[in-house]
């Protein structure tokens, strides 16, 4: 069974704090993704990575950065949290190189910035 | 115009009804079309995917893609209370490029 785990289910942080969201997958997937999910807006891609130390911007990268030092771990960093970053954050992973690569999602981290 | 449009609902149906969920899209380069199901407080899970135009059936679920109309559908037959969830359509140009999601439709099946 593929497992994607996220470090916290719920997180409350103050404006201006540096926030780390961690994601780990156990299936040796090459690709990893960070999305945020907001009511009325759906899932939007923040960053993704095709390999260790590689990253690509998604649709809404502003205010975020990522780190992928090991294949199984992909971190999302909020350099200075703001209230408009209150959201559900979802991590996903997939294989690379087949005709179709299903994305497997973690359970999500609900972040509240006050 | 957003790349993928999906009516957010909510949609409420009685148990046993046939449910139709739909998405439209604007990017004619999309080739892979997916439906994800998301239960409350969980991450999305892939239900079905279709390559290009056509139909695909899996038990009570049928996915249809009409590329000429840029329209995709998911049909659920004999709906059950356990089908109550948010259904997200998603699309991509190739089978391993980033997905573009619809907003999701919240479905409630009432016993």
C-alpha cells in the first residue's frame, strides 16, 4: 500500500512565523507535489519536484519555497506566514516514466495563521 | 475563464439514484482525464482515469470524455450513502505532467 504521510494534521501559527510542512512517501516515487485546497477555489499547485534537489514552480508559488534533499521527503516552507496562507495543504507523490502516473495524496495539513 | 470548470454543488440525492457529475475545460491539449473522490478530512483518491475520448466503466461508476465538446462526466449508478464525498475532476496533457483540478462537487446520498 502506498503511503504518503504529512507531519501534522492541524497547525496553528502566528503571522510572520517561519512554517515547515513535511511530507514523506514510502514508495520510492520520483515525483512529489504540494497543493493547497480552499473552498470555492479547489486544489491549486504550489510547487512540484521531479527528482532530488529539483523543483518547479506551480501556479501559486509566491510566499512559499520547497526543499527536497532526499527522495522520500518533500518540505514546504512558508518563509513568513500570513493570514491568506490559512488553508488545507495536500502533498502528493507519483512514479515517473510510465504512460500514466497516479498521484497519491496524503491526508492533508490544515494550517491556520492568526 | 478557468481552465477547468466544475459546479461545486452541493448535490443531494436519494439512495439508489443515478448521479451525473460534469466538468468542462478549455485547453484542447488535455489528454488524460481523472476523477478523484475525497472524503471529509481525507486526501483525494483516484477513482478512474480515461485517456482521450470515450467511456470507461468500473462497477457502478462510468467516466465519459467528449473531447470535441471539451466535456467530461462521471455517472454513479445505484448511489449509496458511502458515495457521499467531494468529487474532483482533474486533467493533464501527458500522463505524468501536473494536474489541473476542478473545484470539486460535494455529493450527499441520503438513505
